[in-house]
């Protein structure tokens, strides 16, 4: 009797796994797992603007130091620090009393020299007439002539002394030698300054029209650009602008008409309205950075502060075109230890891993080797598929100019990053709301304070979590 009970107790333990194994075996025999669906695109070939971006720094076309030319007490500063001043505007005033006295003294010395000149001139004229009648000796005549010439020389020396005194007096008024932004004062009013030494440094000035933007091009990119231009794979400018590529014609060409020009990308994402022209290209490579230094000139007709000396920006070279470029999106290549890989889908929908050579530009790869126009490749999810596996390709359209659409697709609600930033900025509290507000009276004990009102967006997470809590409360009520 006991043996029957034990058999009945352990029978389900042995029977259930057997039935489960048999069911799985039948499922495996019924058919294999379906091929996964992957997003795929067709490799395209077309001309692509070769707009390359580089980090850069803005500099003034002239950056000078304002130094005192004469010593004395600094009496006044006559400009506002950081403001734009025109050439010739007085910036500082140095005590000029002693220089006025020096000028008057020099003028008096000049008057004495001129009086002596007139006296010796009369003596020489009289000696000249007497010498014609042999009434005086040759020695007396020569002495009169020498005295007159010496007086003339003394007049010139006195005039130079007056000019020197006038220059020194003029130096007491320190004026702007250029038009630009005047910097912070280096010496405060009341300081004793000297033309030699650190005390003579008063301030700085920067000319902001035009502006210079300094950047560097990696040597490898320059080699590709030069080799592509020689081979014809890369063209610079239109056919009408080819004659302006020579150095002589390029110097005479304005930035708007140049075959290749430079754009500045500001920190807010906008493009500086004026185009720039490359005015300097280093002839030697920097051995430490493996790059070539370049400088572009930008007009600033309104003397605006959109670009400021010392500011870090990004620049873009515009005008070069990559002819018949093989293009794929950046997500369609896998970066491995062996290099870039593309998953090519053949006619049997089988995935094959193929090494490619490409360079990244604007969320796209320019493929130089490994792919051909018309081939199908996986667009994304490459790490989820193994080479040799069959897939079901879901073909998607890929064309130039869809970068903004891809950026918008990154957000769940379809808004682009720029739109989200605008929404965040608009939702920020103004300064008035940021001030401390009067605190409401504390609620009485036992009373429940009402929650602060929230917006619909702020309330949405609470709405999603509230239904999940209701079943738990209902379950606890049933348990009671």
C-alpha cells in the first residue's frame, strides 16, 4: 500500500519533464526561427560638398599696447574700459605742467638765437661792403661771416628744442593710435609713471575690423585634399572660379566671390553673417601637432561683438566638392579592431561582413574602398546580427540632407534637440520669480497641505505611476 502511494506521489515529477521535452522536440521539428527584420539602405553615389570643420580662435587684426612716452603723474582716464573708441580719441592725461614750462623755455632760447642771428647778419652785411672797398681786413670779414653762420646753426638747434618740447607736451595726452576696443587700465589715476619699465604700460587696444581667425588643418586631410584636387576627385569652386585659384587673382578676390571661403560657427549654433577668406597658409608642418597653421580674415563692418578676440569657435571650409562620392550613414559602419566593417546583404538576404575604408563627415561616411553604388547594407543594429545569418531587410530611403530628420528621430516626441533647448529656455523662471517669495503660513497640525500646482508635463510621470500602485492597494485590501 505504501509503495503505491510513493509511486503516485513521484509519478508527476518524472512525467512532466518528459512531456515538456517531447513538446520542445516537436516544436523544433515544426520549423526554424524566422529571420530577423533589419533596417537596410542602398549605397548611393553622388557629389558631396566637402565642408570640413576645425576648432579655431578669434584674434584682432591689430593688438597693440598703449604705453606712456613721457613720465609724470597720471591725472585722468578719459575712456570707458572695454568700449569701442575711434582713432585719435584721448585715453589718458598725464600731468603737463613741467612740459609746458619746458616748452616756454625752449621758445625763449629760440628767440635769443634768432636775435643773435639778426645781429650777426647785420654785422656780416656791413663787413661785406667794407671788404669790397678794402676798408677792413680779410680777417675781420671772415670773423663776421663765421659769427653769422654760427648764429644760424644756433637757431636750428633752438627750433629743434622747441619741437622736442612740443612733442613731449603732446605725449601728455595719450590718444588711441587705432580704432578698436580699449582694454582695462593697467595704471590707476594718481600713479607715477615712467616711459621705461612696467609703469609705462597703460592699457591695450584691439582692432576688430577686420578680424582674424586662426585654425590648423591636419596634414592627412591636407594630403587628401591636395591629392583629390590633382586627381580630379575633388573640385574647388565652379568652372568660372578656377582662374581665381591662382595666388595673384585670389588676393584680389573678395570673400563672397572666392572659390573657397571660410564660415564661422558661433557657440549658439548660428553662422557668422560675413564670409572669410584665407590670407595665410603656413609653408611648413608643425612637427608636434602634424598640422598646418592657417588664418582667415573676416570683415566686421558694424564693429559688432558677435566675434571677440580670444573667443573659441569652429570654422568650416566651404567650396570643395567630392565628386561621385560613395556615401553611407555613420550608423551603418561598425568600428572594430580590424577597422571599419559594413554588413552587406546579398541577393539571398545573407549578411556578409566586409572591411571598408572611409572618412567621416557630417554624420556620413565617404567610402573610398569596399562598397559600390547600389549594394544593400544594414543601416543599424550591426552588433545584433552575425555574419552568414539570413535576415529580412526593411529597406529605408537614404539621401543627403536628412541629418535634421535623423536628429529629430532621436527624441521620443519627435522634437529636435534645438526645439528642446528652446522649450527649456522658455520654461526657465524670470528674474522676478527667482526672488525670494513670502512663505505661506504653516498648516495646522493634523491638516494636510495641498500640493503645489504642476504643469501637465510635470504631472505626466505621476500619472503613469499611479495606476501601478492601485492594484497593490486593492490586493492589500482583499488580504485584510
